[in-house]
């Protein structure tokens, strides 16, 4: 008996909109936005430090 991974895709009854129906708390959304902002700021700081250390001027 061979396993056909494509068989599960065609015969499944998966709800495509399932992810959009998940209840997300406002605090979780806010926390995610804050974490994203912190990550962006740390990346900007890292890139600035890399550019400031170059002697190519």
C-alpha cells in the first residue's frame, strides 16, 4: 500500500476560511504589533551600526 500525499488534498473537507474565523483578542493583536515594531527598530539599529562601522568614506 503506497501513500499518496495528493489524495488527501483532493478528498479533504477543509474550510478554506477557517483562519479568518478564529477569534483573536485585541490584546494579542496589540502585542503582535508591538513585537513587530520592536523587531523593526532593532533591525534598523543593527543596519545603522553596520553602516557606521565602515571605513569606505
